[in-house]
C-alpha cells in the first residue's frame, strides 16, 4: 500500500543529501557565493533520518514539489530558487548546528523548518538573532512564533488542536472519562496535553489519570496498567508515531479496547506499520486530508504521487504550503533584504494553500481549520473538518 511505505527512492535521496552535506562542506560554501547572483538560496533544516524521519522526508518532498513548480514557471524575479537542506537526524544539537551553518556559511535568505516544536524552539532563537526569517511548516506549539518577529508558521497552533480533539472526544465519541499519556521530553506533547485538558473540562469531561513517558522509551506497560485500572473511555496520546505505535500494541496486549486519540504527530505511514491492527479505530487531528475533493488538494495529490510515488501526508502538504508562502513573499522583495522579506511574509493574506486559506495574524500564525481522521485499514480516513470560529472558509 502506498501510504505505508514511502518509496525507497525517497529514503535513498535523503541518505544522499545527508552524505553530500557532510562530505562537501567546503565546496558547498564556495558554490554558494558563486551562485548567489543568479539564484536565491533558501535553507531547510529537517529530520531526514532518525526517530521522526518520515516527518522530514515528507516535508522535504513537499518543499521540493513547490520548488520545481516555482522554477518551472521562471523562478522569482528571473532567478532560480535553490533549497539547501541539512539533515539534523531528528536531534536538537544537530538542529542548532544546521541552522547556524545555513545562516552564517550559506547566507540563505530564509530558513524553512523544523517540524517538531522542540526543534523549532532550537532553530528560532538563532534565526531571530540573525534576523533571518524562519517559517516552520508544521510546529504547532504556541511558543515557537513567540520567540520573535522573524519567526512564522503556516500551521494552526495547539490551543486550537487540543480543543478540536477534546470536543471530538466529548461530542462525537461521547467519551466522559479520559486518560492522558504524554511525552515529557516534547514541548509539543506537553502543550497539547494541557490544551486538551483545559477544553475537556469545559466540555464536562473528566481526566481520570495522567501518565508520562520520554521519547525513545520502548516499554509503556506500567503506565498502561495504571491507566487500565481507571477504565477510561478513551486515552489521549499526543506523541509522535514511533512511540504511539508501540503504545497501541502494548495497550491491546493488556486487553485494553478503548480508542486512542492523538494529534498531528501521529501523521506518518510508519504509524500503521508499527501500530498494525492495534491502532485501528483510533482518531487523530491533522492539517489536511488527501481525500478532500477540492480541486486544489486533488491537483496537489496527483502531482505529488507522480513525483514521489506515495500519497502525500499532512507534512508534505505543509511543506508545500510553507515554500509557496515564502515564494510569494520573495516576489515582493526583489532586493532580498531580510527586513523587507520579513514584512512581506507577515503580510501574507488569503494565500490559497493546500491545507486551507492562509492569512497570518499579528502573532505570525494562521487561523485555519483542522480535520479529524480515523485509522482504518492501515490508512487515515476523513471523519470531520472542524473550523475555529474565526476561520476563513476554503
Ligand atoms: N505539530 C507537531 C509539533 O509541533 C509536528 C507535526 C506536524 C507532526 C504535522 C506531524 C504532522 O511538534
């Protein structure tokens, strides 16, 4: 099945990218200065290998698809656009090194990344300090854009995402007693738990138990046993796909049948591979559904499949949108001045993204709808679109 296995080619590409960046440091910087007059250089920091590799690869492909379309249409102001990608191996310290290198050695005009909020929180202070605009395609923790006025995102934020899943649990699933299993190492997981709990209480639900783990853990049995003793109607697990897949398997091994609920961090073909049958009939919120029949989404899905041989997940759509928003702002900034580029990104209004209409508010966040997806037959099935009260319609 397409969604289960991103093509080998994509992984091979990531490996080649990672290799070429570590092997050709010197060459790269000389090429950069020579290229700067005829090309516009953008930096990308992504988790192309490591525990969140599918996030980085899908995002990279989405960016790459946008880039190909931009360059095929003549580039920007007569210049071709080039993206310099560095793999941070899903690690925080590598993220800092990569961001600094792109800014100080490659002299990129802007940086795209990261996906994981904790790593965007490593990138953002470096970009802000150097006054280089940064757009995170999909980090949803509110703190990311609060770092400063050069930091943007093209995804909704977790107070909204938490509300969506809490409302879905109470209103659609009629779940009253909820358990939480969160990742203490992840700003995303901690924030999303908190926002979920706040809304659930407003909706009249009850949190019967809170348990935690740390990214990289393999055994969740003691937490799950404690949860089982409280007989919740559902368990909210706002983590990333590797741990969530294992949590699902171990919960079923312990005889627990209630649905698991989660957020966008579940969005990976690996979730179905790791979780198998155990993750079926669980629900998560996300940024888009490939089943959305709007022509904009279907055209993106068609082009992406043709280029990368896989159905695009939410990350791919978000990478595409972030690159396109940056391209629109670059068109308005012919001299590539960082401050002017910052102002142009900040002025993004009614951009027709694959993940919805994008208008950035004064906090440099867009307000847009979320979708709820159900895991069914090893893929995500569209269940509902939930709009924030002030969201523009698609
Ligand atoms: N929102 C997650 C975070 O902030 C990242 C993510 C986005 C993961 C979209 C999957 C899909 O950490």
